[in-house]
C-alpha cells in the first residue's frame, strides 16, 4: 500500500491491477450490503420477524463478523514476512550457533479460529510452528502468528490449513525446514430430535494434523522428535497426529452419515436460503462452485433450521403446579419446615446467538427448595425444557430467565438457575478472547431474598463444569 499525490491510498492486486481506496470502499460496502440482504433471507426462512428489536441490527452484525473472520482473503503473506527477516550470523546451511546441527525455533500455543468449509461453522485451532533457520536469516516471532492467521481467516479444513501455513513460511523465510502442528476443535451440534435420544452427546470433535517441509518433510526425521519433545506439555499424543496424506480427514460432523440421516428429517432445503448462503460466499471472495464448497450452503441451512421459530407443544406430563400444591398447609401458606436444597447440575444445552448467528453452548445448573411432601419432577423433563429454549435464536440472559420462569411452578416457586456458556462470537469477531466463559443467573422465590440459600447452591456448582 502506498500514497498517491492526491493524498489517497492505492492497492496493487495480485494480478497487477491498481485500484484506489475509494473503489475498495465502494466494493466493501456493496459486499457488506449483499451479505446483509442474504442474512435477512435466512432469518425470514427461520420464521423470524426481521424488524423485532433483537434482530434489527443482526444482518449488519453478521456481515461485519463474517468479513472480519475471513479477512485472510485480502491479505498477502509476503507483505507480512518482508521487512521482518533479520540477519543472524552463525546460522547457515542447517549449522547452528555451536557449530553442530540445530537452531530449531518453535512458537507454541498460537490461538486461531477458522471457518469450516464443509458446514461454515467456526472451529478453534491451537497452532504450533517450528522452523530451522538457514542462510543467516531469522524472522520476527510475531510474524509466525500473523502468517498463520492469514490462512486461518479463510474457509478451511485442518490439513489444508496446516499445509498452506507451512508452504507460505517456507517460501517466505527460506529456512532449512518448517514444521506445523494444529490441534483443531470443531463444535458438534446435535439436531433438535437426536439430542433428546443421546444424553452422552459429545459437544466437540478434535483432530491433530501436521505438515512439514525441508528437513521436516520426512515424517520419521530426528528433527520431528526434537519438535514433539518440546510440545510434550501441550497435551499432544504423537500417535494421534495425522501426517499429510495419511488418511481421509473427513472430520466435519455435517458430513457424517448420522448427521445426513438426521438432517433428512427436515425435508427439502429452502432454495432461496441456499442461494442466500451462496451469495454470502461470493461476497467474502470465495467461489461457491469450488468442489469443496458445492454442498456447504445446503449443510449450513440444514443445521440452521434447528433454530427455526416454531411453537413446539411442551408436554409437562401433568406436573404443572402439582408439587406446589403439596407444600401448602391448612392456611394456604408454604410450609418452610424441613426445607432442603435440591439440584440438577451440568444439564447440557446448545443454542444460536441471535445477534451474530453464531453458536454458543454450555451447561445449565438448576437449584430448588424441596419441602416435606413435595414430589420433584425428573431430570429428563428439566433437560427437555432446557433443550426447548436452547434450540431457538437466543441471548443467554433471556435463555436463563425463560428456563427459570418455566420450571418455577413445577418446582414450588423457589428456583435458582445458572447458565454457563462459551460463545463463538467471543473468538470470531476480532475480540479473540479464547477460553472465556459467560455465566448468567436467575432467581425466584426464596432464593431471591435468602443470600445463604443462594450461596449454598452456588457453592455446590462444580468448579470445572462441562461448559467447555
């Protein structure tokens, strides 16, 4: 990027064409507007009112998040690496400072996120980069992270991501070799029907992939042993690492046979919604006809339809107010003797943020006061209520309140609900707060006036819940 005489900036594209910042601005505005229009189609396809308060700005928020999350398409590696190469005497042709072999440089635990090209959902990456300097050249360590991020901020799959980072660094630094290890974690959302049948559903799928060049090209080279030895405290099982070409890494849950069988229950996918997703891909700089992306819009829509706005009938099996009536004394007052705090902890949930159309998931903890003669409802019904409100476009605060208000009459009125969740939007919109967790609380009845009861329940929540 350089400065023209008029004080404007210009950009030279890869094909040699030079365009001004005004043109770039107009193109970005047009792409953003196209994404907004497409998001409106998706929301209407879910049966939502795009003019309701919580959704008015959702199309713009989604457009900004997607453009931020795929900014790698407009970035060049050479612009990052050039100017960050530094001469270092004593490093030449694989010879280290001490005169023998060595000089391995590793940067560990780079937190990245990317979008899965198969289903268009985000996935998290823990990236470890190593290289052996050569030609008396070393690179600024921060550039290893920035180069990795360029390729992560595109529609990806793990092995290609590893290979692209490896190749770009090898070409940019010209070292004796480059090694890449990626620990990838993909959210595994159940569909709304199967979640009631599989209480042990795993919320994520993990995979380890690698890529190597130069002295790392041989998977059995001694230098790999050195590399893995320096990663031994990162929870990496060497036996589970996939090397390039070792197997078909079809890791996306949307491509599994079980997922295909479950999604078929939705029937034909709305053609207008598929077209809308294809237009989003084009606006981001992708080709919807690329073979890896041909089925992606359809898979994304089938997943999104789990959160359509429909009025499902909640069958509470006659429990409504039954427990409360059993706890009334002859004067119609609640008998507070022999009260006991009961709880159901770590009820899993999955949901979709209505502000950015990004997933969030975690656990729900429910506490209530049980009185003599009170017959509590079963865990399965509480889990069903949690799922009922989870499978909607949501915000966590509303989800917490809705669960509390629904179960309150079933559990005698004295209820406390805590929701702990991990939000994809906290890592995929430029904020990148990896590992952050949000907790919300709703209290009704005596829990709202009795601090000791609240404290007793809150202390019973596991310190390391399964929200992650």
